[in-house]
């Protein structure tokens, strides 16, 4: 009888928290004028945005800085996918038909990937730029992006807070372990560095598979699927391996590509603005062909998701810089820049 009372109290408290969170979301959504601003903020946390930004940093500013940002982005991306499955929490519009659906997401909600990646990515960039203004911008961007996800109805407040915390912890771990890992890898042969990159990629997939196995007997409540289909006109697939495959593939492609580039003598991102613009346009043309060309192949979707991510990472980190050098648009070597990288 006592256990039943405790369980009833827990369910009441949980229902109250959900109703309170839904009330906050509805309050934010009442400010209709903020919709285009919030959509823009949310866009700053998408894969498509980073596919535009990272190559620009890598090819036109600093390959070393671009590599570090690429590493923390892919690690944070994969880590978030695993955490979502472990917590398997719903999104607001899966449990309430009052919430306006201004974005659609097929994955679980906790923690917010946008919030987590914002803290880890922009936080690392601020650290490398050594600027108080960069830190202010990173903090404001992280807050802005997190708030936009609540406003758009795809996250509860606790999802965003958990994302900020996870991103902060990952950033601290990355900053602490980066120098030790770099020194250790520098003593390894090229083949060993590539094998280590592959092992890290497969380990990410292994952790994802383990997280899924924990939910082997779990079934998504019918209400979640019904509300999602009714409100967003789209079915949900929170246990899909697509995001994990993309994160793991990008990790392998970027890490092995950078190792290959260093073996070839490195890459200098300096040059006149016109030359940098030409690099970016030509490089992005190749990236678009790889990403969207392979993405159109539906057969063996799981293998294609991994392969196109590997090839995209290799293109950005190694093949495109090599092409720029062959075409006389860039030079080999390492030079200091404003970020303090080599």
C-alpha cells in the first residue's frame, strides 16, 4: 500500500512538471513576432550549418583549428545520440496537442543536441581565439540556440539544460585530454593513426548499439507516435542508427584525413581573399556532390550513411586541401594565425 502511494505521488509530480513545462512552451510561443528569429537561431545548430562553416574555417583560416572543431563536433554529435537513446524521453509535441509544431524531429528529446553542440563547439572556438568577446558570443549563442528549441516546441526546458551541462562536461574533457592525446598520436605511424581513428569510430557505433540493446524490450507509447503523426504529419523513429552512423563516419573521415594531410606536409590556409573564396566554392561543390549525391541512394541505407560521412570528412580534411595545393590555390606547411594554431 505504501509503495502504491509513493508511485501515485511520483506520477502526480511528473504530470505537474510536464504541465508546467508545456505552459512555459505555450507562453513562449505566444510571442509570434519571435518566430523568424528563433528559426534562425535553431538553424545555427543544424548539421547543414556546420557543413557550411567547418570547411570555411579549415580551408580558409586554420586547418588545425578546423580539425579540432571537427573533432569536438563529431564526438558531441555521437555522444548526444547515445544519451538520447539511454534516456528515451519524449518531445513536447509527442505528449501534448496544445504545442505548436514549428520543427520536426524523429529522435528522442533529452538532452538537446543543439544546446549540447552549441556549448562544446562555440566554447572550444572561444578558447582557441583567446578573446573575451568570443566568450561572450559563445555564451549568448548557446543561450539563444537553446531557447529557440523550447520556443519551436521540440524540447522541454530540462532537455536544453541537460544539453548545456553535457556540452560543458564534454568541452572540459576535450580541453583536458587533447594535448595528451595529440602527443601520444604524434609518436605513432600514419597507419596506426588511421587505425586508431577507425577504432574510435567503431567504438562510437559500439556504444550506440549497447544503448539500443538496453532498450531491447522497450516499446514507444502509442500516444507519442499518434500525437507526432497528428501534429507534425511525420512519424518518429527514435531508435534509428542514421545519426550514429553519420557521427561515427565523420569522426573517422576527419581524423584519418587530417593525419594523411600532415603526412603530405600539412596545409597553409593563408592567402588573398579571392583565393580563399575560390577554394571555398570549389571545395563546397565537391562536398555537396558527396553528401547529397550519396544521400539519394536508398539501397543499403545504413552503409551509405556511414560511407558518405567518411567520404565527406576525408574530402574536407584531406582531398580538397590536396586539390587546392595541386591547383596552386594553397601551399603546404604550417603558419601561425590569430587563433594561435599551427
